[in-house]
C-alpha cells in the first residue's frame, strides 16, 4: 500500500507540475485576455497525446476523433431563434449544400459560395452554421455553404470538383435563388480558402461566365513547397490551434489519400525533404522567404538549408499534385484575370506567409487585393470561437470584404 501511495503522490506531483507549466505558458501581448487563449494552446499541445490515448481506448483514429469533436463543438452554438434567414438543405449537382436565404431582402441579391475549413478532412456546413447564417443575416446575401467530399476517402481533386460544380450551378441557376449572377463571390477559410482560390483560378481558365465578383481568402493554405517558412517557425513554437505536424497530415490526406502517415513520411515533410531538387527549384520561384516583406520575418528566423533531394522521396504523383496550381494556387503560371481578392491573414498562424506570398503574386498580376491583417490566430473564424474577444473584429473584416459584392 505504501508503494501505491508513493506512486499516487508522484502522479499527483507530475500532474500539478504539468498544470503549473500550462498555466504560465507564454501568450503574446496582443491578446488582452491570456486566459481566453491558454486553453487553445493547451488543447493544441495535448491534442496529439489525447487522440493517441483515445485510439488506444477504442474511440477511433485521430481523424475520427477530430471529426466527432469538430461536429460536437459546432452543435454548441445554437441557431439564433430570431433570425430571419431561411435555411434549406439541398443538393447542387449532387453535392450537399445549405442555402441561407435572407428572405426579408427583395429583388436580386448578391451571393457567397462558402467553403469551410478543416484541412480538407474535417468540418461541415453544420459546423459553420452560425458563421454563414450571420453573413446572410447582416449583409442580406444568399450564402451557399458547401459539404464538399472530404479526404482521405476522397483525395484531390474531389473536394475541388464539388466546389467548382456548386459554383457553376449557382451561376447558371441564379434566377431560381433570386441571385444577381454578376454579384457572386467565392470564399473560405484555411483549406476552404485554398479551394476558393482554386475555384477562382479554375473558372478563369474555363472561361466561365458570368465572372466571379470576388474571392474571399481567410488565412488560406496555398502551397506545399516549403514547410519551414518564417510563419511556421514563429508559430510552431507558440502553438495556437494549428501546428505544422497536423497541417502536414492534412496535406497528405488531401494530396494522396493517406489516412495515417508513418513517422518517416511526416519527418520528410516537416524537414522540407519531400521534394526533389528540380521541383523544389521551380517552387522557389514563388515560395521563398526573400519574397516576404521584412516586417513579417521574425528576428530569430533561421533559413532552412535543405536544397532538395536528387529524386522524389515520396512519389512522382505527389510531386505532380504539389505543383498543380489548382492544388497549390500560389504556383499558378499567372494570376492575371482572376477575380479581385480580399485576403485575411493572422499574425499567429503557421499559414500566414502562404497568404502574403499569394498577395504578392496577385499584385504582380495587377489584381486588386484588399488585405486585412489581424493579431490573432488561425481558426478564429471556424464557427467555434465566437466567444473570443477578437472574433468580432475579424467578422467585421469579413463583412467589409463582402459588402460591395
């Protein structure tokens, strides 16, 4: 019994020490209330261990647990009972969507095709209900929230194909929904921002008319060339909501349909050893720290020295996908002729530099870009963080982007 008591005391001591460490985890001064952010950092740090434990206890794989958690958190935000927005679950070209119709607004309305985030593998229109409903309510805009097919069950380009199909369907059937076809935007956050940029690019290349009015890109994921950009190094250490280990898993699910990557593969990606020298050299034309404004490069940033391997370490198929501009929009040969963009980036986000590099490319192509940069974190707009003090500021930025559609 004495031995058991000693073990219990040791476990308690370790637990207390762990809690004490987490309680004093550093939070940037930009956050007025550190205790709003600390739980997010804790869950980001502890998440992988809890999912591992959950899998051992029979609660499913990490992905299955993430999906269940995401949906459950979405359920925690009930619809506003006083909302005047009519919500209809239907299908466009066989793709499940939710149509948010501000029925009080008469005449032809603008519209937004919204593509949710979640690393192409988790999330749904249900999770984003409060966000998309609010946009429709406040702007009198028809919002079509898309349940595109998810990876790894449906790898690239399935999610993109669904997103394109829904967008084209609305343009062709705008009268049915009392939408002005010349005032249609496409937008999304994170992986949804990737899909939105790819849809805009695809419709330009296919010469689809009417042309989209705007692409709304909320902290988008736009490239898989460099996993050691300054924003990655800066924000991996901080660990608010998204770290590169999870992002790499998302990329592998979307690109190759890999449900559970082995440690070897993850290390190749995390250490920038996932591309051959030839492909990396081509990618560096548009993805390189030297292309960023100096104010976005932390003082302690250390350029990564890897120059690529002599042959593809993963597969030739993987390299083809990575260089495909509909997968990595920042790699498009030219961005001339795409719709004007409204870009939202977050300071404390490993994907911050993706958005900044894309902004540079859009401006070089003479495409109008409105840029809102917030001292916040990746994922604040995913429908689960409406209680965070910075959320209203980001939401107002989104509305400002869309009000002239």
